[in-house]
């Protein structure tokens, strides 16, 4: 391979790594914007903790758990740390797409994302210590094991033979629904925030304190998806990278528009939060097959995801689960939709592929739900996972952190 092309590929992958890292700013802004002022520090602390500990855990063992080399297809481990091979910094590694170091760092950014998804869903009432323990197990073990089943050459990648199998380009299932299943089980065990459901059982709106920040967070996440999906090409291939960025953006735009239209028809108002979550739903939906779709198919996938957002949020409320930021609908339900869409639209569409996709969704669901239940239920029965009522009412910032995100504002209120 030409040295210039190898350098260009690697530089593009490093740019994408930076963009995926920047997504953590987007997640943080979205979560604090859609929740109450009194819990801002707590949410920011969790997001900073996730990226720092996620990187360290992925270095210690996560990377080699996810990419173990030759293994039985279900569980493998190639050792602790980062033992670089002889070709790790040459074009012989990864077909000249990137170096070993770039490979590690790009994948590490994905690992932390799964736990960040859970963070938003459990906001405003989970004990910080319990959440941090959950993150260690989920990022350190659950996420890389699931990833190894597909991206590490495991059983999902060869369901129908060497040239067939489950397909997930950038992680509708392997990243987003892994986080979504974790969020779903955790909020079930955790319970709703005080005041979310009235005595009649009907959901009550608990408005976020800073919608401009939430909007900024979504736009930052959209920008980050240029790296999330664009980097998943695993090189700077001009034709494929440009197609992926086009399908990603069109699905996002279609998801936002279809969500706000659906919401407006149902509720007779222009709901910005539905618009924003529709964009995210479109992004999650296209992530599994962004390299396989035509622009029109991407618009169709995004549009359906936008409709799913509106009805999915209402459904989660109806079954009395409290998800302050809509994480389960965005990342789990739209992640499932995007994964199944690979068998309906695009270059791999077909009944066999749809079956492979469904099998992958089911396998990940069973493993993530069981793992999350074991981790969170154990925490619930030992150290507890829910803050006391007084702390929840007064805010986690003061009780768990001893500080306020907006001290001047609070002082001016008195």
C-alpha cells in the first residue's frame, strides 16, 4: 500500500475518533437539558466518569475481550493491556486502514457510549456509587463480550456461513441497543421519579431546565455521528465514506421531520423535544446499514424511526417506566428497527438476512437483560440503588456533590 494512502486513512480515523469523543459532550448537554437544575452536577459527574473509566477498562482488558483473535465465537480473551504486534504500526495491519493504536482508541470511544445511554435513563434518582459500579461491569465486560460476537469474528458474524450472518455496520444493536437494554432493565428495577406518575397512574410532565442546551446536545451528537458512522468505514475510502455520511444525514433529517409532524398531528403543538429525539432516532436507525442504503432508503428508515419515537415515548410512559431523556425509545427501539431494516432495505435485503438480524437482536437482548438484571439486582439488595426521598426532592447535586451548578442563580432566587 502507498504510504500516503496509509497516512490519509489513519488521519481520517483519528479525526473520527475525536468526533466520537465529542459526542460525550452532546450526551452530557442533552441529559442536563432535559432534566432538572438540581441534578446537573450529578449528571455531568456521571458522564465524565464514564469516559475516563471506560478508556481505562478498555485498555485493561476490554479491547482484548472484544477482539480476542481466534476463539470459540462466544467468549475469548487475548490478554491484559495492549500487546502490540509486529505489524501494528504498518500498512499490513487492518488492510492499511489505521494503526493498532488508532484501532484501540476508536473502539474505546464506542465502548463508553453504551453506558452513557444508561446514564440519561436513570437520571435524577440513582445512587452515584451504585451507578459507577454498574458502569465498571457493563463497559468492562458486557459491552466487549457482545461486540466480540460480531466485530470480533464471533458466532453472529457467521450465522449463515462465512459470507453471510448478522450485519451491524456501526452499532445500532452492538452499541445502541446494548445501552438501551441496560437502561430498560435498570429503570424497571429503579422505579420512577417522585411525581412522575400521579395517583391516577397517568404520567406527568417533568420539564427539563434548559432546552437550549438539549438542542445543542443533539446537534453535537449529529456532528459526532460523522465520526461514529464515517469512521466505521475503517478507512478514508472516498466513495463509501461519502455515501455513509449522506445516508446518515438524510436519515437524521427525515427522523426529525417525521417525528415533529407525527407529534404535531397527535398533540396539536410543535414539540421541540420530539423533533430533537426524532433526529437521534433517525441516526440510531441508519447506523446498522448506513453503508448499504441508497439516499431514498435512508430517508425511509429515518422517517419510520421518527414515527417510532413519538409512539415509543408514549408507550414507555404507558407501562409506567420513567425515562427522563427518552433513551430507551431512541437507542433501544430505534436500534432494533435499524437492525431489522438491514433485512428490508439496501444491498442485503432478503428473508434470510432479516432472520439473521432478528437472531442478533434476540441474542443481544437475552444476554444484556440477564447481565443487567444480575448486576443491578445485586446492587439493589446490597448497597441500594435509589437515593433517599429527601435527597431526590432536594436534588442530588447538594447531597452527593456538595455544590450547585448555578450558585449565583440560586442565590438571586432568595
